[in-house]
């Protein structure tokens, strides 16, 4: 029997394995991944500093344990280079493997903007445990008495940028955040909620540089500490030890595209997570879901729903994916926030009669989303019941 092959050992890959094994203990499953296959909760990367957790401590289940409990063949440190959808064979850095069905759980890539300067190559981004290990080593240094980074510049005041800003500032580092918008999370939150977050993080010591971008990152010409000089588009210069780019993620469609699968903002999948090839499925940060009106949904909750539906389909019961309402918790302890965003482009407006609650109201006074801040985050259940999905 040819195996079910899953590419990717992130939340999407491993959750699909777990859900599939609940329904089918017999079909051979092979998981192929470019990384070690160890399981970690990616959201923990942006609150590890304040908790004093090292990269190694973030692994929640070692790959060897999953291989044993889930009865899978793991091909770790193995990159899939090509897929032959006619012969149903994948070509990897360590050989070829035939499949019955294939799941692409290949995630997203951190977006990068081209920067000028002789130290532009030193800019880091974090979208995996491996990335986080490199960032952690840079920030903490090998000799903490000499090399301890004191100042980190973060590019991007979106979700991940704000979470890292809170985490690092909470752990005692100086943090500056640069963003072309006027306030943090400008694309996600109503203005007043963004201003609340801006104030809360400023109180924690975060310095904001809004309305500008980073133009160049150079070695500090003084050749003294700190090591880097960041030049902003408004002519301001900031001396810093480390620069973290957190300007967003883009679905990784490279492999799907070379296979000839339909791709737009992500790998296009129908309501049963099938790609344009009947034996290839996709989910996770790399997928563009018909069940979400053609959106990508790079969050944990959509992956859990998608993996359950996909496992049932792969076990022989074609299952349509229906997403429930999926509010996102933003891990900024300085101002906890819960957001249930309305679908992009939906007509309506944010209204608020309360400093910690915003409701997105559309036609016929229907509620399509909400934002809760501070102690109001406890009202998540109450607000979720009011939203028309
Ligand atoms: P990934 O975890 O990126 O996994 C992709 C896998 O594919 C990897 O194992 C990779 O090695 C493998 N791979 C890729 N290409 C190949 C190839 N060609 N061959 C072999 N293997 C390949 N979401 C929330 O809902 N709440 C949060 O609080 C939250 N916090 C976050 C904090 C941070 C810092 C980040 C970066 C994300 C956060 N998210 C959060 C988003 C959430 O973590 C992601 O949506 C989720 O982890 C994505 O899982 P994935 O399996 O789709 O992708």
C-alpha cells in the first residue's frame, strides 16, 4: 500500500497526522520535513523571552516520540524538491517516494524588503524554532556579560512585531518599532484600540517610529557598541544591537507552483482542502481556503479545524470544511487583546460605547466582528455569540 505523504512538520502537518491516526491506524503515513520534526507551539516564540525559556525548552514533543505514538515514518532534514502528480512521486534531497495521497503543509515564508547598507544581511526574521534560535543567540549573546544585546529594532508593528516588542521590553531589553502606519496593528484594529496598545507598550519602554520605514542597516561607523546603525526614511538614525524584521508572512507556494497546482495568495484549495490535483491537498499557512472566501488564514484555530476535516476526507469520508468564528488572542500582556476581524472588504464600521469593546456593524445592524482590550477580553464568549459568521 502506498503511504499517505505529508510534507511539513509544523502545526498543520503534525495535527493532520494526529487526526488521521484517530480514524485510520493502518494506512502507512510518511512525514517529510526540511527541519528536525520536533514539535513546538509556534506562538510560544513571541512570548519566550519574558518567560525566560530557551529555544530547546520550547520543544513540547520530540520527533522521536511522535514517530512512536503516531506510527509514522519520519524523513527529517529532507527537502521535497519536486512532485510528479501523474506518477504520484515526490523527489526529495534524500530520494524519491511514491504516495497514495499527498498533503502540502509547507507553511509560509517571512516577507522581506530589500534594504541598503553593509549590514543589511544581519537582519533576522522569526517564523520557525530554528529562526528563533538564531535570534535568541544574537540577543542573549554567547557571553552574556559582554555580548548581551541592549537594544532591538523591530521592523513592523503588526501582530508579530507587537508581540515581540512586548516580550522583549518585558524581559528588560530596549525596543524600538518602525512602521509606515500611524499606529500599531493599523490594518486590524480600530484606531482607538491601536492607540491603547501604543500607549501600553510605550509605558513598558517601547519607542515607536511611525510614518516611516527602514532604508538602510549599516555597521556602526564608530566601531563601538552598539554594532548597527539603522537609517529611517525620515532621516532619523537609530543605533542598535539587533534588527528583527516582522513585516508579515507570505504563503509558500513555490513547490505547488512548480507542480502546476493553482496558486494565488496561497495554494488554492476547495472546501474539502483539495488542490487542483485530486490526490494533493493543502492546509495551514500555505493554503488559500475556499471555505474562507479565498483567504489565507495564518493562525492556529483554522489549522485545527482544517486538519480535522482533512483527516476525515483522507480516511475515506469526504468532509466539507466549515470554519467557526475564530477570534485571535494577541499576546501583548501590557494590553491583552482579542480580535474577531470581519471578512476583508465587508461593508460596515467599528462602533464603541465602551473603552474596551468595539463591534463591527454591517448592513441591517448585524455584528460581524469585535475587538476586546484589557479586562474586557473576558467578554470573548458573550461577543462571539453576537457575531454573524
Ligand atoms: P509551519 O509551522 O511554517 O510549518 C511548515 C513546515 O513545512 C516546516 O516543518 C517546514 O520545514 C516544512 N517545509 C516547507 N517546505 C518544505 C519542503 N519543500 N520540503 C520539506 N519540508 C518543507 N497564531 C495564532 O493563532 N495565535 C498566536 O498567538 C500566534 N502567534 C504566532 C507567533 C509567531 C512568532 C509566529 C511566527 C506565528 C504565530 N501564529 C499565531 C501563527 C501560527 O503559529 C501559524 O499559523 C502556524 O504555526 C503555521 O503552521 P504551519 O504548519 O502551516 O506552517
